[in-house]
């Protein structure tokens, strides 16, 4: 299906290939390479997500602990 989409929307796929390199693989008959590229992209996005949320989670935990201490006093 992805091969069909990249062929149907070839101009858009070509334009987006710079930011989404795996689209170049989507137009080929190389499903293993496409799946590996997709998996790598997912792992990168998950790492970005963790990096974004980790400091916020620590801040919330600090606030929760401070609030619990205030409640005990």
C-alpha cells in the first residue's frame, strides 16, 4: 500500500524525502529496508519524546513531594 501511495503522490513523496528519508525506500520493492528505516525513525522519535518529558516529570515529582511535605507540617 505504501508503494502505491508513494507512486500516486510521487511529487509529494519526492518533496518530503529530505525530511523523511524512508520515503525514498517506500517507492522500492525493498520491504525489509523500509521496515528497518521506519523502526529507526520510530526509535529516534521515541528518544526525542523521552528527552522532552523527562525534565517535566522530574519537576512534577519535585512539586508532588513538596506538596506532600507541606501537607504534613
